[in-house]
C-alpha cells in the first residue's frame, strides 16, 4: 500500500508505508498554529487553529466548523478527524464561533462568514490557497458550513471589505437544512439559538440552507445516516433534490442504519464515506499542493 506524505512542495510516496508510518512522520510534515485571532467583537477575541505544512506553500484547505447544536463544542474537539485531510495533502483551519449561551442567532453565522473572509484574505501566509477553500462541518457545523458557502442566509460579516469570497466546495456531515422542521419537531437547541427573534419562524427560514439554494453554488457533498433521530436524513434528501433541480453539482452519501454522529458509525461505513470524500475532492481538483 502506498501512503502519500506531503514533503515540501511535492507529494512523497513511500512504497510499502503503513498508516502507522504516516502518523509517525506527520509531525515532521505539519505544524499547528493555534489561536490566531480573526475577529474581535464585544471585547471577545474569536480564533482559528491552522494545521499546515511547515513550508507554508499554498494548497487546498478545509475550513472546519464544529458542531454541538449551536450550544456546545470547540475548534479543538475534532482535531483527530482532520488527519485524513492532511494525509490527502490539504491544510485544515478550525473555526471558533460564538455559541448560543453567549450570543443568540445569527451571531454564529456572522462569525463563520467573518472567519471565511479572513482565511481567504489572510491565509496565504499559513499555506492556504484562497481559491481552494472547502467549507466543512458536522451537524450544527454542517448547517453553518452550508450557510457560509451559500450566502450566509443574508447575514454578512460586519467587517466586510472587498468582493464576496467563493468556496471551492462544501462537505456537509448531516447538517440541518430546514430549521423550521426542527423547531416544529421540538429540538430544544434550535429554539435556544433563535431565542431573540421577533418572529422565530421567519428567522428559522432565513437561516435555513434550503432557502438559499440557487444555480451557481459550489459543489456540495452531503453525508447522512438514514437512522438519524436528531437531524432527519430527509433534510439531506430534500437538499439533494433542490440542488439537483438547480443544476448544482452535488452528491448525497447515505449511511444505512447510521445514527447522528460519525463516532456511532461502523468502521466499514466510516471508511466508505472517507473514500467518497476523497473521490469528491479529487474530482474537484482539491487534493495535493499544486493546482491541477
């Protein structure tokens, strides 16, 4: 088996290397730069973590937005899930945003949009290719990733300067696409996040990715378990249908019997999903260092 390691500006293939070898060498290839401030709001510093090659040569990058029902989680929580992206030659930037206990919606959307703009504008010095930023996240993070790439539900970064950046692609792990359905279904975390709205259902519609489906969006890969009891699999099915009707390149990967959260899936399903992600990234020329 050949495992590919990033070395300088080229991809190094080590014949017969094992996954354990890659993990042993990753520390020599990649560096972590933690707590880079991208925004200050209300006296609060919001930060990013960069996981990039030592040489900082520009390459495709995953901007990862953590989940947790808009109320829990952290940018550090999913660090081990970033390793497959590094192994493919991508960089990873993990986003901190205001959770619902600190600020109600749409604060988190605003923060993610600001983080995206900041990374596109300033990330080159860390090794980010601004034209190849993939926005990704799981659950609430998948929802925020979709909104960030689709237009943020009309919510923009107040520090906006210059043209709107465009995501190269989206990888959405079981993100909410219709918040009103979740409200009506009684999901407490949604109501808590939307609590300050004069019209909670109007804000839920504004912050639903389904509202913003239109031609010209970047390619979108959605991954969802059909036994998900937190965010219904049907939400991804409806998004897939709407994107296809708008002629947006997209794919839905179904995890049969899969519950909410990748940690609940079988090893076989996790690896099958990873191979699908790799195909999606390669098809969109989003692996390796040099533009293909």
